[in-house]
C-alpha cells in the first residue's frame, strides 16, 4: 500500500514542484499552494459520484459525449470553479504567473487523488503510464487554464474573452485527449504527437506568463526611488 501511495503521489508533486520553482519573483506561499492542491484532490469525490450516476443510468451512450462532456467538461468545470471561488480573488494571486501555479496545483491535486484510486484498484504496474499520460495531461490543462485566468485578472480589457478561454481551451484539449483514448484503435500513434503539442503549448503559456510577470516588476520598480 505504501508503494501505491508513493507511486500515486510522486508524479503530481514532481510536476507541481517544477511549475512552482519556475516562479522567478515572489514565490507563492507553500501553505496556500498546498491548500489549492487539496481542494483539487477533494473534487474527485463529487466528480466520481456524478460520473457513476451517469454510467449506472446509462445516460451517456456516445464515446464523443463521454469524452467531451461526462469527463472533460465535468472535470474542467469543477477545477475552473474551484480556482475562481478559492484563488482568483485571493490576495496571494498578485502576478500573472500565479495563475499557472494555482492552476497546476488544483489540477494536480485532482489528478493525484484520481491516480491513487486507480492504482489501488488496478495495480502498481500502471504507475508509469498513469504518470506519463493522465497526471501530466491534467497538469498541462491546469497550466493553460491558469494562464488565461491570469490574463483575465491582470488585463485591463477583454476580460470576458480570457475567462471564456480559461475554461473553453482546457475543455476542448481534455475532450480530444479522452476521445483519442476511447475511440481510436491505434491511439498511441495519435497520443504521442498530441502530448508533444500539449507540452509545447503549456510551456509556451508558462513562458508568456513569466514575461508578463517580469514586465510588471519592471514597471513597478520604475516608480521606486534609487
């Protein structure tokens, strides 16, 4: 059991540490980042219950609907809602890159709890595959979501557009990810380039957020006396 817990937790903490340490200015309080991680982990229970009801009642009969709505929309909306409700207005969310950190924290909390339950039910031999695909993909969806929430908070215009993109883009990417797994026979051939694209997109958003982050510091420091 200890091995399963370690294998279930390690990928999420490693990825969260990576994005957290990329924060070059005013690193976020570890306690608040951990709290966001726990909020994400707790989301597993209502989401699993809703998905269980949908399955038992046989309400989802199409792989497209299953991929995009009973999985992608459900999970990404709950993560988005938690970020809006618990993080967005918080005083610690004070720079564009902070959205990346907290988006990754909530998503990886969810992915870690989900990963532990999966490994308990199916065995430790799935740990590597779970780390490379579901856990990392959730982290990247969270990074993209957090980037656009950062844009929404610190942009002086087009805030509604950034809010919409903060949910819409992770929803679409997550739906495509699940559709590849559920519907395509040679899914590895499609998943490999898709994951490369997802990593490229998320890292690009993280880089853009750091650029905005540094520009804000330069503008603030210009007004300080020498």
